[in-house]
């Protein structure tokens, strides 16, 4: 089952900062979580009242298996998403435990999960799974079926009165699962709920249907075959195989993430002033992406581009003049080489192919006076336009040797003033919308660290972009 994973926030402060105020989205998230938990409780009460109490022996066994299934999840379905085997147990609970029992199994399986999560993440997954169990349980019973074991069922009857209703209920639960995940993304980050739901469902693929088949096998072993609770032991093997089938593609994704992290670490080792910058730009791009309709797969490629956009500095920095006093022509000449250097360094890494245009052109300007190609307006790749806004914003909100960090409102005002000349106005508006949901705290670099690094111009500072725009490579201005 797709579930919300523990969100991570990159460290962005070197030195102490005041306590961060509560974000507006925090209360919206808690309201969403509370509504899910209340809906799950209501479905349990309705199921108990209408269809009778659950089979407690099945509830106990299935809850134990549900805790195991929810803990055996893969964390690499996508950013902040994991996929687990909890739905196998939840689907089996529909005929074996009834609607009220399915709610209990679903809710407790995630509430008592063995992996570490923040309280609101745990409650969200619990409430969501409880609602799924309640909706699936009511749909299963309303089709007019009987619980397996209440009467002898011939193979065809078992197919028509158990398997088909179970599959229909499972499909409904899966659709509800992805919609609720999309709803949480909408509340927390402004993402388009239906788009994210579709992308999540597409990532699951046909392999996810094996969960329904395993659940049906579980039900048949439990009741018609008469194995009873021992069927829980027999079903463990197919459960592990199903999880392996679902998550084998994520092995490659984890390898990609490790590769990118290694490259970023090399950049930060070579340029200590850049520590944390790539992660912050990537986080800003994550916030902007859903507001521009950048879907899950493209958002992942945008994140790679954001993390690696300055990798060419490894090659450019040794040839860069030492910063002292105003920015001069030698500095501008040196700094303009880093986008192309970065693309040359990454060109042989196949999975980063979609990220290269964003890396190459992230210093272009919409007025055509940027580098390296002087592209203008929509001719600049979208990834590059997004990175340019995130890059400039992080520069403005980070302490530099020649100025203090601006706060969020001051920085967004600067970006607005540059929309249509330096930056894409639509991307600036998307960032401002994202920051309205969750505020951004400046990055404060302590004086002793700045002193140890020495004077350094920040090539991402919008003022440096203006200096380049005013200067032409033929030596005239």
C-alpha cells in the first residue's frame, strides 16, 4: 500500500537560530489527519451496527500480520512515499473480519508499525488505512456475499461470491489510497491531488494486483480449506515474493540516489561555501514543481538537476580569481564556464540525461542576456527556469561575506522585481505560493566560518547576473 513516509528536511543552519514559528500548513495537515481518523471510527461503528461484530480471532491474527506487513515497506516509491504489504492483510480482512474488523485491522496495523515515524505521519497512515478498510468492507458485504466458512462454497461459487467482490473492493481501496495520498500532498505542498494520485497508481503497475491474489489465497486457506489461523504462516512466503516484485525497480533508484549524493559531497568538499546549497535548491524545486504541473517522474529528474546544478564548479573553481573587492571581468569569464563543465562531467551517466538541460541553462535569463547560450523566454528549458528562481532565492536568503541574509519577504520582493527580465514570472509566482504555505528560514553562516573561508563572491547573487548581462564577451558594455 502506498503510504506517507517520513519527510526529511535538509540542515540549513550553521549556528543557532530562533525557534521557527508554526507553518500554516501544519494545522491543515493535522485537520486532514483528524478527519481521516474520525471517518475511520465512523465506518467501524456503522459496520458493527449494521453487519454485526467482527470475528475477533481473525482481527487479532490479521492485526499481527498487518503490523509485520506495514513494517516491511519499501521507501523508494517516490519522494516521501513508501509501499508496503499492508493491503494484502487489509484485503483478507474484508471477508474474514467484516467491515468493522477491517477498520480495526487497518488502523492498528499502522498505528503499531515497527518503523519510526512522526506522530502525524503515523496517524495519517493509520487513519487512511482504516478508511480504506471501512470502505472496502462495506462494499464487499453490500455485494451480497457470505463470509467464507458460513456455508459450503463450490469453486464457481467461491469465485463469484468471494473472489470477484474481493477484487472489486480491492480496486476501490487502491483508488481511495492514491486519492488520499494526493489529498495529503495537496494540503501539505499544494500539489495537484489527482495528478499525484494517477502518477502513484501508475508507479504501482500490474505487479500491485498480486496483492489481491495473495489475499484471496489467504482467505481460501483460512476458511474453505479449513487451515484456519495457520494459513497466516503459509502466506508469509508469497507475501515476501510480492514485496520483492514490487520493489525490485527501487534498487536501481537507490543506486541513482547514492550516485548523486556522492557527486554532491565531492562538490561540497571542494567548495565549503556551497555546503547545503544544493540540498536547499532541491527542496525549493520540490515545492515549486507541483504548482507548475511537473509530475512525479519529472519532479524526480528536476530534483537531480537541482542537486547537481553547480557540479561544474569543481572544474571551474581552481581557475577562478580570488574574490576581493568588486566583481571584475576575470571573475565573470571564469564563472560562466561552470554549467558546460558540469554537463561534460555528467554526460556519461545515463539516468541523468533528462537533468542535463536544466544544469546547462540554469544561468540563462528570460531577457536573453544570460549564459552559456543566451537563450530567451520559453526557449530556456523549464527545469532551468525553476532552478534559476530557487538558486537566486537561496542566495538572497543566505549570509554572504558582503551582506546579511534576507528574510523570506525581502527575498521574494527582489525576485518579483526581476520577473520578466532575469527570472520567469510564473516560476516566481509558484515559489511565492509555496512559501505562503510553509515559510523559509534564512541560512545563517556564522562569522568564524565565513572568516575561515575568506571573501567569496556568490555567482548566484542576482546582482552578479546583472553584471554579466551588462558586460559582453567582446569587452564592450
